[in-house]
């Protein structure tokens, strides 16, 4: 009984943490948008309200498995998360971060592409694409089915790939920042980066904006590798309102 209470408490705590993290990160970038691109979200109050509602619901779906994993790590030693920085060679720290990002990106690409098939799109993914154009608040605006596919990947990886707790924190930070900035409707990174050789392989808002405008391309999360390999990469888009005019299309 004590273990069950601790497990439930961990799940509730992680749900609160995920919700607060979402509100803080999306709120910060929404404020930055107001400062850098005043008026960009004008007239989108009702849409933003929906985005926040779906995102807070998603926070619970992300928080429960995260809470179970956190409890299992601390109380049972279930996972391969380690806290002693010398348990693995120091060179492995950046390698583990890259392994997690590549694995997450792979999972995201294929589940995201599957969700653009007609039935999964109508049932679930249409919720996310109802944001036209997406805003900084849309990063977690998912139907529960889609939220579940996103919620399981990192908790699953900690049972397979060793990672230091700080490196895991970095992975979650990158996931949060990229999720928000890819949807906020303007490019925060310098042009030399997203238009240059680095941008040929990394995804930023300019690349993901095109996905929200055209639907049948640019499915990746962090890297353009799978899009290029599978010929679904259509390069970067713009921020001239094409996403507002586009209509849902499925693959």
C-alpha cells in the first residue's frame, strides 16, 4: 500500500511538473513573440485557449509514465539512469544525449507520418493541425492518442540506454525548447544557421512551418535525416500566413 501511494504521488508530481514546464516555456516564448513580432497572434485568443486546454490534458498523459519511471528509478532501480558521473566514461555523456535525440526523432518521424494517414488524422492528429497557424502554445496541443505516442518514448528509452540524470535533463530541455520554438510562427535562430549547412540537417521553425502549411512533408522533430532519406523533405517554408489558408490533407 505504501509503495502504491508513493507511485501515485510520483505520477501526480510529474504531471504537475510537466504542466508547469509547459506553461513556463510556452508562456516565455509567447511573451518573446509579443515583443519581437507584435500582433502575430492577434485574433487567435480562442485558438490559444484550445491549445492550452489540450496541452494541459496532454501533461497528465506525459506525467503518469514519467512519474512511474521516476519512482521505479529511485525506489526500485528499474532504469538505466545513473547519478554517479563516473559510472560511465565522460565522453559517453554527449553520446547518450545524441542517442536519445536520434531515437526520439526516429520514433517521432514514423508515428507522425502514420498519423497523417486518413483515419489516424481524423481521429487524433487533426486536433494538432486545427491550430492554423500554430502558436507557441501549440507544442503539446494533442489528442490523447497522439499524446500517448509521445509520452512513452523517453520513459521506454531509460530502460534500454544508460544516461546520466543531468544528460536526461538536457534531453528533456531540448525536447521542450524545440517543441515550442518550432511552432511559434517565427524563426528565432540566425539565418546563417537555418539557411546554411547546419540547417540542412537540423529542424527549426522554418522547416516545421512548412509541415503545418502543406501537411504532406517535413515530419521530423530534431533532424532532417528521415525526411531526406524518405523523400518527404520539402525544405524550409515562410511565415506569410500560408498555414492559415491551408486545409487539412492526409497521406
